C-alpha cells in the first residue's frame, strides 16, 4: 500500500500539457518569423515599394514652377 500515497499524472493530462507546449512553440516560431520578415523588408525594400516612391517624386517634380528648374530642363 505504500505505492498508493504517490500521486500519478494521467496520460490525458500529459497529452494536454504536451499539446499546450507544442502550441506555444509554434506560436513563438510564427512570431519570430514575422519579426524576421519585417526586419528583412526594412533592409531590402521590394521593387514595388521603390516604384511607388519614384512615382511620388515625379508628381512632386511636376508641381514645381518652371523658373525653379535648371536651364537644361526648360529647353
């Protein structure tokens, strides 16, 4: 009867705890992947992002008065 004093964890509880650990690991991995992707995007902007910036510069350039432009552009 000495062995009955020891509490035993059921397999169902062990499985639930294992599932929770796995879920936390997957969630942490996703979070790290998102952070890495965001950091990579800041270091290497995409071509689409560069085209959008160039388009905005052209629009701003068209709004300039002709007298502010260099003589080569006015010709």
